[in-house]
C-alpha cells in the first residue's frame, strides 16, 4: 500500500481536541457553488477530515458526504461527532491520501482544508493527482495551504526546498512536516496536474501575535 500519512498526526488527534465549526472560507465556497443545487445529489469528499468540523457542516447541510483521514483517532472522533449531532450521515473511512479507494469520476467536489500541505512535495503532487482522478469532469477542488509568509517558515530541519520538519515557531510548531507554498508554485502545481480555472486568494492574519499566511485555491477538472 502506498503511504504518505505521518503518524505524528495519530498522536496529535489522539491527544488534542479540535474546533467543531468549519472555516469561513470553506462555508463561503460551498455556499457560492452548491447551495442552489439539489444537495442530496452532490457528492463531496472531505479530504483529511481531522476532528470532523467540515464533515459535520457538509452533512448538516444535506450533501452526500464522504470523509477520510489517515488517523484512526480522527475518524473515530468524527464518527462520534456526527452520531452526537443526531446521527448525521457520512461515508467514513481510514485511508491514505495518495491511495484513495474511490472510483474515478465520482465526486462533484473535494475539500482539502490544510491537509495536503503536511507532506513531501512529491506526495503532495500525488494527492492532487488522486483528487483529480476521483473528481467528475467539471468537479471542483478547494484546497488551502500555508504560504511562505507564515511564521516558522525556514526553521527546523529542511527536508527539501520549501518543506520543513520540527518547525521551531508559529502555528505549525509541533505539527510534523509542512510544505510552505508560494502562490506561483501552488498555481503551477495545480495546472500541471490538469486543473483549470485556478483562482488563489491570500489570507494573512495573526493568531495570538503569530503571523499566518493561507493560500486558498479553487479550481476544477
């Protein structure tokens, strides 16, 4: 089995509690593109569901939701969250992001809220290729990654250009491996995979005084 999952995330999900509500940018993306459609017919994949905030949101809004994570603890917590919220429906699985067990041309939309970035660049490219494979023609990808203006970039152990481990400062300290993207690199990566209509927004903010740059990209197959 091909594997990209870093088991530090199993330890993190086992020990930590996560926010229970989705990011505003994901809500806005879903609302703009899918609220006017027959939601029960729209298949959406939460790519790396973590604690389940986006899975919960998508299921609550009536979409046909699929979700996975490489962490068994994350998937278990997501399942419990959905159960406690009235038994919201979702197809949940433990899976690796470079070896998706879904048919090609299956999903209308894939949401990656800061999951793909946490890997070697080679594996990131493979994950975007897998997402492209499982998307229907015209299906949309939302992906968010950390930019090079994020505090902690360039610290810790350099694994390759743009990728670091044991990051010494900022929101990614103690969070395993991270690849920091420039806007141009992210656009080029998606374009090489075959994505079209690429639009990348930038959000820069501080979290308890720590600078964070997020690149928010949307595109389609």
